[in-house]
C-alpha cells in the first residue's frame, strides 16, 4: 500500500527559512566584520551628518561641495581632539611608574585587619606561582652541560611598502584601516544619498513603494534627530566634565572629558567606566581623598541632571527600544564587533526595529525589541481575568483610572475586554466557568467604581466620568438600559446607567438579561420615556435590531437609542445595520450615547407640555359636548 505524504506546512517552512536567514546573516556579520564595521559606522555617521549637508544645500551649496565641507570640518575637529587625547595618553604611559607608589599606599590603607587572612592567602598563592615559575629554570641549570644549538638567523626577503607600513604602525594598523574605509563609505553615502535611497526602494519596494518610502523616511528622520541630539548632549557632557576636572586639578582633563563623551554612547556601563578612570588618576596623583570625592560628586551631579532632565527634555524619555533589548543588543553587537559594536548597538538596534515596523515578516523584531507594550491595556485586563487573577486585573483598571476618566476606562478597557471574551466564548475557546468568572469580576468592579463615584460626589468632588451633565429640566426623564442578548450587553448597560446617574439623571435603571417578553414587560412596568438597547458586536447586532422592532411595535411613543459598542465603521454603518425605522439614534461609544440621551431628553421634555395641553383641551371639548 502506498501512503500519500503530508504536504509541507507553509508556516513551518517559512519559519525555518527565517531562522536559516537569520543564522546566515549573523555569520556574515561576524566573518565579514572588516567590511561591515566601517560600513555600519559610515551609515550611522551619514545619518548624523545628513542634516548639516541639507542645511548647506539650502543656502545654495551643491551636493558635492556641501558633503566635502562637512567631511573636512568633521575630520578637522576629530583630528584636533584626537591629537590632544593621544598626546595626553602617551604622557600617562610615561609617568605611570610615578603613580605606582601612591596607588600602593592607598591600597594598603584600604586593607583592614579583618582582611589579613585574605592577604596571607594571596601572598601564599603568589609565592607558589614564583616557585612553579622557577622550576623550569633550575632544570635548565642542571642540564647546562649539554651543548646548545647555535641559532641561525635567516635573512628575510625585503617586504613591500604596505608590509613595512604595517610593521611600523603596529597595533594602530587595524583602527586606521577601519577609519579610512569609514571615511570613503561615508563620503559616497553623503554624495549619493538619493541614489542609494532609490535603489533601496526598488530593491525592497516592489509592489509596496509606499511602505518602503515610509520606512526610509521614518528611519532617516528618527535616526538623524536622535543621533544629532545624542551627540550634542554627550559632547556637552564631556566638555563640562573635562572643565570640572581641570579646575579640580586632575591631570589630563581633556582625555577624561573625551572618554566620558565617547563612553556615554555605551549603554549602562559606559558612564561608570568614564568616571572610574579619572577617579583612579586622582587616587594615583593626590595624597588624600579630596580630589577623588570631588570627581565623583561632579559625575553624580552631571549624570543626574543630564539623564533625568536634559535628555527627556531634548529627545524624549524613550529611544524606541526596551531596556532589556538595549542590554541584549549591547552584548550581541559587542560579541560580533567588539568595542565598536558596543558603541553602535543602540542605533543599529533602532534600525532593526524600524525594519520590523514596516516589513510584515519582520514584525516580531519590533515586538521583541521595541519599548511599546507587548499587550494593550484591555488585553492585559482580559488575560488576567482568564488567568483567574482578579486582583491584578483590578490593578490594571486602577492604574488606567489614575490618568483617565471613568468613561474612558469603560470605553477603552472594559468594553474591549468584554468583546474579546465574547469572541472567545462564541469560538468555544473560553469555557463557561471562565466566562462566568469574567462577567462576575467585571460586575463587581463596575459596582465598586460606581460606589466610589457616589462617595466622591457626596464629598463635593466633581464626577470624573461626566460627559454630558443634565440640567434640572431633563434630569427627571425616565431612562431604561436594556441588554440585547447576554451578560456582556447587560454589563455595558450597567456602565451606561452609572455614567448617566453621575451626569445628573435621577430616574435611570438597567434591566437584567432575560427573555424578550419578560424584558418588554419590564419596560412597560417601568414607564420609561427613553430606552437604550445595549448590544456588543458582532454577535448581538441581530438581536438588537429584532428587539428594537418589537419594542417599537409594543411602545410606539418610547424614544429608542441603540448602542452598538465599538462597532467597526462608525455611527453611519451602525445606523445602516440597525435601520432607521425602529430607532431614534444609534451610538457606538458611551460618550456618544450620553450625548444622544441628552439631546433626545430635551426633545421629550419639550414635547411633554404640548401633549398635556392637547389632552386638557380634548377633555374640555368632551365636557362641553356632554353639557350640550
């Protein structure tokens, strides 16, 4: 028997392809780092310098001259600062032996008697290492009588100019090559910016030119603005730090200021390394602790001021990256590219998040790395109730209520959460037990919030949920809120009833869910002048239309408002679904419903005296006829 093979799951295949692509990309970034590091540096610097080039172009410079002027200016500033920093760094290396004795004295002063066992253990380990290191020398002395081979030096062939230059520069060869490639790449990017942009749009924008254009514009604007302000803040920080160290008397203040400005680009640990270096220098140079403590005090004042006042004021509190993602990105890029990757980690991660925002297949990158909440407030509220965690769900509602009104809480959190529950319940994803728990917990929360609002009103505080306050002329209108289908509709009816009461309507009542005939009977017994039918789409729309027709047939003089809460398409589409024959108004939010109730209550109130006058005149006419 031949068994047919199962077809390949396209979702699993796409995930496997994505994982392979990510692995290949990481391998390319690692093994091709000699090219990708200067390319990434050039990309970030081109985003940083593009506004300056654009400014020169606006004052009638050509693209090429503007790019060359910006490049020469930046290279001049960098070379000047680099020369001063390098000279001070060389001066430190020449005087490092002079600082050794002072540092040793400070270290000895820090040791207390309690650390004596540790000192003895350290000395024992050091002595053991010396003895182990001396053992091969003693064996070599015993065998010194054996003849040793005479080393023969073979003349190496003369190298070319590049090899001689590499040997002369030594460890500076790699950084200088990276700097040269970065300058070349950056020059081409600044001069040919529009051409590169168009090529990227054509490469990734086939059939989605709008998406790619938005992505590139967003990336360019956000990165340019963020990098420019970050450079401005960090350069000012380093300048102030260096000036303060100069007046304190710490040697090589320019070096420490430049290092502080550079290390502030490194997330979390950069600032601590930046202050540790000059504090170590102060310990090595000065006999006391005064200069060291002053250095730390200057750092603390600057860091608190810049991190908590200047940066939020200039470019906002958030970079678009979650704090955990910043840490992971720093470790990832540092593992790939070393210190350069550590400095570039934040802007490169921001580029990746922007890619995830506009490329559907990479949307998971924005979810994982971005600082936007992973779940919306209504989703968190619903998820906590599904998990039977009523306390945390209440905390979500309380936190939202601190910055929003009660009406906003109902419209933006509770009603969407009930809609999620209805969708899961009708899809058999949510069991009856969980559905009952969600409904009961939400009911208790609404009751508690209503009692709190009444307490605040009794204390003389203005109700926060009032959308349309009723005047004394219409506040006595009798209003009933009737559910169209099930408990969710009843709960929203409770919310509307509560908001209407807080707005000043004194005769408002909501009806519990029951049979259609039973609810029609309660409407007749209540003598309501306005009836609000509460329906939570998409499942209760048909029931709302049916109940509205039966209500209109039974009570033709009653004013009817249908609330299709959160209906997609707005009021016009909702009115089309319900029909204009049986309803006087349709609303999709609680705020709209309250405004409609206020408008209709005024109409009902103005029509009531006319009806009473007509009834009185009719009675007089009947009396006159009987007398005749």
